[in-house]
């Protein structure tokens, strides 16, 4: 089990940090009362697969400010139970927080008719001081934009080996409509079509006879190489820009032959280059059901 506790001042970027952790496979629970932390961890540990589980828990002043003083005591409980954990605290300078609240026009959780924004931030800073003092890592987000904050959390907390991007190659047929989730679309309808070969028509791009037919066509190989080279150059840049997933759709007329073949070949190549690569054939069985 791996546990990361995320806390900090309201407006410092806690939600962004939790989203980063969620994107790399953490189960995220936001705004947990501190007093419930040991019970939650104990419940998680009772599951047989808990050793492989990753959890990120957000703790702040929204609903549990009375519990914050007992945070060090709760950490001692986790240590006694031999639970590995990491505490991340996000801090931001007062003028920056004031500006962020002014720009977003959001209400600070501690502000009310008697407490203005500056007083609320000052009060919050005192309340979360036990968490800050116990933190393994304090990140000052004052000078960071959204993308820089995401990158810093990935680098300092998650680690470069887990900054993976999910890649999906999806074949489809244009006559059934474009995939609504596609980020990149390549059109293979200009390639020789196995549909016009009577023996190949009932088959798909995964069958050896169709594969042999398409491999014998130079234009098919040219398109494959062009798409592969394009993706080899640009996928790392998508990943470096904190993309969590990308769907690459390959289309032909019916989604049975050419698009399936190209998606399979691209998958076979890129599965050796990236950690999380999948292939899906949206329309491969539609002609059989018709």
C-alpha cells in the first residue's frame, strides 16, 4: 500500500495535486476528517489486494478544522501500524492567495460576515500549521501556473517512472460515424480495400489472409510508416504536456480491414515504447450483426 496525504492552504493547488495523483492510478479521497484517517487505512488494509493499492487523501479546513491539531497523533498511529505514507503540503504567499481569490471570486471556507479574506487566510495558516510541521515535503506554489504545478507534483511526489500517458489506438468505420473521444484521426480509405476480394470480405484486419494482402501493398506500408513517424515525434510531447490519455483513431469505410490492420500494427510498435498502450476495434463486428 502506498499512501500520500495532501494538504495545504485553500487556493494553493491541492485539487490540482490530487488530480495529478488520480491520473497516475491513485484512489483519491478529498476532504477527509483527520480523525477518520486511521480507520480508513485499517479498512483498506483488510482487503487482500491492499499491498498493490495507491491512495491519496486530501485534508484541509473545509469541514474538519477542529481535528487538525490531532494530525501528528494520527500520523503516529499510522507509523505504529507500519503504514508507509508521505505528507505533501502546498503553501502560497498571502498576496498571491488574495489575488487568486479575487480572480476566481470564490469564497474562502473560513470567511464570513465577521471574518474578511485576509483574516480567514491567516486563521487557516495557524490551523494547518501542525500538518505543515509534519510534512515530508512543502511546495511553494506562489509562482507556479497550473501546468507548472502539475509537472512539479509529478516530479517531486509521483516520480518520473510513473508519469505515464494512456494511449488508445481505436479502429472505426466512417460510415458508422467518427469516435467522439478521438484526439487524432487518420483516414485509411485511400488504401486498397480487401472488401472487394470475395474471400477476404468476411474476414477482418486481424486475420492472416487480410494481413498478407495489406502487407503486399506499398501504399499501406507508406501510410503506416508516416503515421508511426508522426506519433514517434509527437507523443512524447503530448506526454510532457501532462496529458493523461490520448485516443488515436484510424478509420476506413466499414472499420473491418484497413483500420484494424493499421491499429494493430501501431499498437504492436508503441506498446514497446510506452507503459500504457491499448487497442480497440469499435466496429469490427457490425457487419456480422447486420
